[in-house]
C-alpha cells in the first residue's frame, strides 16, 4: 500500500501480506514457535542457512557493578498489561534468600515501573544487588555471560539472557504458551503453572541449573 501511494515499484516481499511475491505458505504458521516460523518463512524465500542467534559480538564492561564471582540474575519484570505473567514478588524474595544462603548473590535487573518491585526484593534480601535502571542491553548480555544463572518471567531481557548462553529458568503462566514463544538458548528450563502463585520457590530453586 505504501509503495503504491508513493508510486514506486512493488518490491519482493516475504510474509503473509496479500499479493506478496515470497509468501509463507503454511496455514499452520500460527502454531509454530516464532523462531521455527521465521526460519521456514525464510526457507520458502530461498534463504536456507539461518543459524541460531549469536551475541558473542556484543561487548560491554560490567566491572562498575562490582559483582561477586558467583551471582544469579533475577528478572522479575513483565508487561504492565499482563500482570498474570509475573511470578509474585513474595516468591522472588523467598528465592533470593535461598540463593544467598547458598552463596549465590542475587542481582536484580529491570527498568521503569519494575524499580519498586525490585527494591522490595532487595530490601527483604540484604545480600541482593539492585541494578534496576543501571544496565544497557549490551551490559545485560555481558552480565548473562558472567552469571551463574538467571531466573525470570517471560519478558524481553530473558530472551537476550538465554540467547547469550546463560543457564536460564523462565516461569510461564497460562496467559502465554512456551511452545510458541519460549526463550531459546543452550540451557533453558521452562516451568509453567496456570496461576504463577502456585509455583513454589523451592521448586524453582531445585530446577535451575547453575554453572
């Protein structure tokens, strides 16, 4: 439509738009994980060599955070419009205390409205380090490479952390389907409950594979 409005020749177009020259012709595309869906779409357009995401090129110094040798990233944030995707703050507090007792320093990351929640966790667990609003995306990738592991809700930072190679555990409620959108990486564990309040911190602690 935009090209017609600008009176420009219609380009080659890959996707599901009506009339596109390189259609993703699979009626069940909406039932595929987004990575497989996009990989198949590219294959149908003649691009077959699609490697997994690699963030080795993302470089950043994390020395300014003065983290101990063994720390675990906690990512309690999530979409403001979908609160059911958030594991309860009280559960994160319990988990943070369990990790600290094992010698793993919890490091909280997030932005914006997540500051209040993260501050509450840090206050209840004095061993935790609150990095809210202090990390850039390259720094999150660097933190992921250095961390013993990461635990969080289904959110954007957890996709980056998992893809960067950090052992990651992600909690899912019934409001999103990991079969379609789960984080991908070399060591990802998914725990799902219809209501995340029913997911016990002890089960999360037992399931995370720290390095």
